[in-house]
């Protein structure tokens, strides 16, 4: 993932809070785990905890999300964020409520 505009603070340093955006990735991870074809569910984040490690070198951030549990209406798991140089940027843990939307 890449933001169109680098999230820089007025002093020119990287705004680490921008890493919260790619940390919120449990929904796509669940969809891939279900075969990538399931589109009739919503994941509503209940909790995201992030441990910031370092700012990225460059604009690209790789997300690696695993789901430890998906059932009983909930999903939880960690996300690791890396930059293009292989540097670990942040580790997040997310819990989400799953539900089927009522489009009728």
C-alpha cells in the first residue's frame, strides 16, 4: 500500500500515526482466508493496538495479516508492517465483529 502524499509532520519527520491505516486489515485477510470470493460480510473493528517501531524508508508499506480466530461473530489476529527495504515498521493486533449486512 502507498499513500498518495507522504504523511510528514511540520518538522519533516514521518507521522507514525499514518501506519494505523494499513494496520486496519483484518477484513481483507478474512476474505482471502474464505477463498477471496466471499463478499457478503462486514468487519467492524472493535480494537486495534499498534506498536510503532520505525518510520518507513520510502513510500511503500507491506501488510502481512494473520487471523488467529474467525468464528462466533468475531475475528482477531496480528498485522506486521514492513517497508520495501525489509524493515519492520509496526506490529498491530486487531479484533473485529463480523456480520452480514442487510441490503434488503
